[in-house]
């Protein structure tokens, strides 16, 4: 990993944003999260207007999700809010931030899963909403922004229906939700209560942690959902959940 470049990119983090990095323990409201179970580096960044930088790491891809602002990629493609860019390992990709406005976005660095011959540029608004059905009911809607075939893990955009909470489950991978609007409700085996997260919050789910989550009753909740591996889901019955939660006390 190009540590110096990452430090440069993340130096403009919004000072008032507490939940700004998955590698920063400040995002956690509880002490139970084990850093060794967090397999991703994701940072919320703010890049000043006219910033220029290049990505040319031999092993890692750089993934930039633009939340606001504009950036020119390789001097030819202007990207803006809703665009996600994958700068491939093993080749040079240049970025030039718009001269008038800063870029607000999410940066994820991860080892390439397949060799890309050119950057991937995709826009969330061009992706169809896909219903995810659970027990005969629509559990949520999702958009596949980036797939495991492209990056090894997933970048999705999720729409949790107002008031819907998932069943208790766990995952065999680390995942994170970045809330863009609405109120995200999360409860893990350790919390013993529902925790509420608004726009701009990161919510991390280390692999193997039992949890459930959804949206507050007032409105739907939208978030970017990022994983370090292909998506899979394992539901637990009530006896298993009660046992895990008791052992976590």
C-alpha cells in the first residue's frame, strides 16, 4: 500500500465527522470490535479543489466513490456525484479535482482480484434496483455498483424500507455501511439495544459478528454497502441467537 499517498488523500477528512474511517477506533461506540477482524481500509475523504494525484500501485486497486464534486480521470473522463472509479493496480491513473469545488468521497484500497486493463467507471444512477426477497417479502432493494468479478468484494447501494429490521444473521466477511440518508438501525450480539446512525456514519460489521439492522420508521434508509469478499448471508434461529448474546455479556 502506498502509505504516503493514502495519508495525503485522507488528510482532508472533515474535522466534524466522527465516523470518518474504518481504520480509526473512534467509529466504534463499543469496545468489542476486534481490529484483526476488520479486513478493509475505507476512508471518508475531502480532496481540495485543483488537487492532482496519481495511482500506480503494483498490487492494490484504488476505489473512489464520489459523494459530491467532480474529478477528471486520465485527462479525459469527467466524473461526478454518483460515480465510482476503480484505478487498477499495475498501471498509472491520474486524477484532477475540479478547480472550483472539493471532492467529498469514500476511498477504499484493496488488493486486486483480477487484472484490469483500464479503469472502471460506473454510476449508481445507471444501475437497476434489484429486490432482495426474505421469507416471501422484499427485505430491501439493492444496486450492484461493483461486483466480486470486478474487485473481489462488493460495492452495493442499499435501500432499506422504513421500519423494516432484518432477521438475526452473520457474514463470513467484513462489511461496512456508509449512511447517505435516513436513519440506520443496527444491533449486534454485544449491544443489547438498538443503535441509531444518521447520514455520514460508518457502521462496521466484522466477520462472524451476529447482528440485525434496518431503517427507522420515519423514512427509508440509503447506504453504500462495501464488503471484502463475495456476498453471502447466514440466518440464525432464536436459540442460537440467545446463546450467542448470552455468551457476549
